[in-house]
C-alpha cells in the first residue's frame, strides 16, 4: 500500500536492532485517516474469506483491527494482557514473548466472546517474528474456532514470522513489507 | 444517546460494587458500528470547540477516541501505561489510581506528540471518579497545552467525577449517564 509505505519512509524511524519506530502515526499517535484507509484495504483483501469475527491483541492492534472491523461490519475482540475484574474466572490464556517489552506477556480472551465455530480474521499492527499472532492462533484453536486469515499493517520479512505461519494454509497479507532495516535505511520488499 | 443506552440495558451487566460490565460491545469485544456511531455523536458535540488533537489513555479509550478522531479528522494520542522502547528517555508521566486494577497506573506521553499550544479534546470510555481524565489533564497542562473538552461514552454520575472536573470550565459530554447501579438495576440519569 503506497500511502503507508510513503508514510513509513517520511515519518518512520529506524532505531537500529531491527526496531522500526512508527509512533507518530500508528502506535502512540494515530493518524485516523491513514488508519481508516488501511482498514479499508485490509477489509477489501479479506472480503471473500467468510470471517465472522476479528481478533487482535491490545494495545497497538486495536486501532487497525477496529478500522478493519468498521469496513467489514464484524465484531472485534482484543486479547487482554491483564485480566480485568469484569472477566470471568475461567478464561483462555496463552503466553507470547514480547520483543518490545523484553519479556513474556499473557494474552487473555474471555470464552464469552471467543466461542467455537467462529471463522477468525487476525489483525495486528506488525508481523515480525509472529509470536503474538501465533498466540492468537492458539487462543482461537483452543476455543474451537478456525483462523481464516491474517492481516497486518507492517511486516518485517527479515524476522521470518510469515514462514512459521504459512503451515496454516491461509492468506497472510501485510500492507507494507519491510525487507531490511540495515545500514540505517528502510528497504521495502 | 438512545442507541448506547439501549445496548447497556440489553447487554451490560451490573456486577455490583458500582461496576458496570460492557465487555461485550465496548471493552473487550467491540461493536464497530456502535463505536462509529458514538464517535460521530461525540464529533458533532465537539465540532465547534477548535480542538487540534485528541488525547486518550490505553487501553479501552483507544476505540472511542479513534472513532471520534475519524469523524473530526484529528490525530489521536493514547497515553501509554508502560513505556515502550521506541519512546525517548524523557517523557511526560503522571500517576492515576485505577479502580478496575486496584492500584496506581502510570500514564505516559512522549513530548514528540504532545507539545505546547495544542487544544486537546480528551476522550475516554468511562467518566467515573475522573482520576484517569484528571491524569490526562495534568499531562496536557504540563506540556503547555489546554484541554478544551472532555467526552466519554458512559458516565457514572454517582462517582462524582464530573463535579471535580467542572472547575476546568469546559464542556463535559457523556453519551450515556448512569445514575445508579443499586439493587441490581441500571438506572440512567
């Protein structure tokens, strides 16, 4: 998606160690027009897969998942990283390593909103190593539902997440694919 | 807003101790059509106040703030509760008590995205005691900017948050005002 790639080039920052900072328009400050355009693009890409619900992970997955959900007219569930007091005692929980936090984080979904027989579209901001998305796949499968598609705003192809997810045999779409962050540049695939 | 009130009555759950569970359409699972309608309503209410940016707090403020931002065409910044590695060392930080977490939480904003001279519209899911919103007001004022409006989806009028915020002399709008959660019922103001 040209609009997103151009924004990454003009406002993204390569912080080194494979970290791409997009805090100015995706992760801390959000450009709602760009996010809406990304949601429209992901909705078009997944219009034909018969998804019944969108699943993402707090925090930075919420904006792209909501924007996509608005265009598909599907409910969106965001996995929590801490269990709020409003959640029942029995939940679906899995652990996933967080690279930006440097530790394992919990991904928690209430069985009230992730039941069996759903066709789940997973949306997140980044596809890097794929560990968060793998966690969302595990939650979906544990609930007796099926993941039918995976969509992200930005893929870091050099972290290999796509390779590990391809065994699912479902469409995996990213709107901007960064092939390299070496030598202080941002190179798209 | 009738649509939101009806949804609270049909799907909200009074958990006792003043806790209203809206996890099925606002806080864990999100109904994107309802959220979009709430965003439109808040955008109309605040169309004339000259806001230049929307400020909210992760996690559950993100959806209503983004929906409002889409209709106003304004950038939205969400205060983080943990500092990501992409954030600079020097940040604006304040502490606010979280009733649903039962402890103090940090609200952190990067000076990159909250500077001086901005007119800030604060959007959140709940106005209860007002402690999170007070935290966002402190962050705004510390950055040299001004809060020009406060909008929330649901107000719990019996927690008194509005009273404490009225000294700011700015419009405070909630789309559904719950006056009481006593006797296992939900009563609107």
